């Protein structure tokens, strides 16, 4: 292998190593964002369930009041 070929190959390897490091960093960021979004989703589902139970309770009370009248 000629010296210029070897230098070209080494340059390509350096670029590839840099790209791999960038992708690792990007992947770590995406994993962290996914975790945050999953936690937020779980929190919103919980809030929605609480609101649903409150509405059902109000409806039950209104029906009970309506029957008493």
C-alpha cells in the first residue's frame, strides 16, 4: 500500500470514528428524551384518570340529587 493510500485510509477512519462518536452522543440524548417523554406521558395519563374519576363522581352525585327531587 502506498503512503498516500494509507494516509487517505487513516483520514477516512478518523472521519468514521468522529461520526460514530457523534452518533453515540446523539443516541444518548434521544434515549434521555424518550425517558422524559415516557415519564411525562405516564403523568398525563395519571392526571387524566384522576379527572375521569372526578367527573364520574360528579355525575353520580347529580344523578343521586335528581332522584331525590
